[in-house]
C-alpha cells in the first residue's frame, strides 16, 4: 500500500508539474526534446513527434528537456525554437507553469476531497494529555481557543497549526475562554527545550485534542489481555486494585506503567458491578523502556462531538472556493516556515523527505480516498511553493534570472549565474541530506 500510494502520488504530481512546463513551451513554439518522469537511465521510452516521453527509475522528480544553445550545438533550423532564444517573458511563463500547475492541482484535489463531505471542528479543547506541553501550559477541557499570538482562530485545525508552527519561535500566547466564561491566556513556553523536539517527533502532538473520551471501553482487540479478561465495548471502568480512577488517561497511565503486573479491575456492565483480573502485556520501546499494553480504546463522547463539530457537503462552486482558500493558507504557511527556518525560529526537524512522504502516503491511502486526496493536495502545495523559492536550480531561481534579464535588457553574466547555480546545488544538497536524515530518524529511531 505504501509503495503503491507513493508511486501514484509521484506519477500524478511530478508528471503534471512537468506537463505544465511542456504545455506552455509548446504553446510558445519551443521545441521539446524529452519529457521525463523520474531521473536516471530511462527504462521506458516512446517517441511522439519531436518529443521523447520517458519513465526513469529514481522517482524524486522529473524534467522537460528543450532545445537550448547553452547545452550544445543546435541546428540552424531549430534556433527560432530554442528556449534561450525566446523573450524573457515567454521563458518566465514556461518556468512558472510547473509550480502554478501544482497549486491549481491542490485546489482541485481539495475540492474533490470536500465533495465527500466536510467536518468543521470548532476550536474547543476536549482532552488534555497528562504531563504534556498543553497540560503544563494550563489548558483544560472546555477551553475555547480565541487566538494564537494575536491571530484570530475559527476552527481547530488552524488553532493546532498556529500553536505548533510558533512553538520554536518563542512563547506562544493562546487566548482562550474557559468553560466558566473567563478570558485567560495560556502560554506555551518550550522553545529550545527537549519538549519542543518531542512535539516534532510526535508529529505535532502537543497533548491537546478537540474530542472528549469517556471512561468507557469503545473497542477491544481480539486475543488481547482485555479480551482475555472478559472486557467488552460499553463496559465502564471504575477502579483498579481498590483505587477509583475517574478518567481514561488515568487508566492509560496505569496500564502503561504496569507491564506484566496483575490488576484487579472493577467495571460496570448494564448497571451491574463486575470484577476481573487483567495482566497487561509487556512491550519494549526503542529506548529499552518497558510498557504495558492491554488492547482497548476509549469510547468517544458523541454528545460533545455533536456540540463542537458540524458536517455538511458543499456544492461544486463552494468546494472550489474552499479549496482555493485551503491552498492559499498552506502556501503562506509554507513560506512563513522557510522564513522562520532562515532566522533560526524553526527546527530543521520539521523537514521531511521521500521516506516520510511515502509513509504518510500509505497511511492516508489506508484511511480512504478522501484522506489520500488531501495528502495529494498538501504535497502538491509543497512542491509548488518549494519550486517558486528564489534558489538557483529551482524554478524560482530561473524566474529571478529571467526577470533580471528582462529589466536589464541583457542576461546576467555567466559568472554570476554559475555562482548562483553552485550555491543552489549546495543548498538543495544540504536540504536533501537533512530530509533523509530526518526520515531515517523518524522511521527507524
């Protein structure tokens, strides 16, 4: 599933990115020699007209090769169709077409996803994990998040994103209205601490969730300690070893710190108090820590979920508008992230490479078509914005060169262009190394 979902994503996103370049190049009469998806020696080729269409084995990108006098001798008859002989405005349009295609694709993918239905979750705190970053900041169930560092908040997704993205830049001031109607500010202050790194490692989990869970069993894994003890969905857990436990988190904490230990559990089923003995299985974490697992999950508080969430299906026009807004939101968020990265206000640990992308592709595909479409949209936004960054070797770097040429009336000197190219290659190589390192660290510990 992971490999297939990743390959499909690359084929769609890279192919259409390069097709954007190809289509506009052909529109302006530029001769295209090769259209390749993937790098390396092609294992599949087909010639159509002047263009050779290829599939190559390294699925980390692709390219469109046009006639260009800077890359070798060009026949006299082909000079009018050479890329570098076109007006700078045409070259700018050809180069910009790829990233713009990705951004348009993101809008379409989001709109398709929204056509399955949209669940809007209002920014209410339902659950706060014990000893988490959120717990240390004083968050409590019932808090309604009003703003994050002055940025107004109207839904849960935006609240969570703003908190995580500002985590390493300094203090994060979260204005909330408590369940009693009081206006207070919860301050998250973990920048530069191991707690911030742990949030990144846990994929942005600060210990804050919009939904509430009950002290009731919602699911039991077959052949698990809970199943062997006779627990069933709907059972309400009451006490362990004679000690009353009021929240599911207390039960979770007890099970995790009791590997292999016998626990006397009291629970309620259909109004009747029952007793059972439960012994959590022992599991060893990567750092050698032993934890207990019993194989149960809590039941969600449906009444609370209905109160804070609203599900509806937008029309085609509304879905496209929502998709455009979503694309713009993540585009600006990505640009802000790179700005914070340059100023040292964001960690390199946020950067992901192909291994993480493949992992997320597999997980999102397993969750269903709607989840996979949103994954494709998010990656498409990232590709579009990344390629528009003013770094030589990326589309954005070429846009800077051609814009300067248009303004000056002549190209930048070859020396300046080569210096920029070397800088761009070094920057991208470093970025790729960091991404691969983060991938290996995340996936293999």
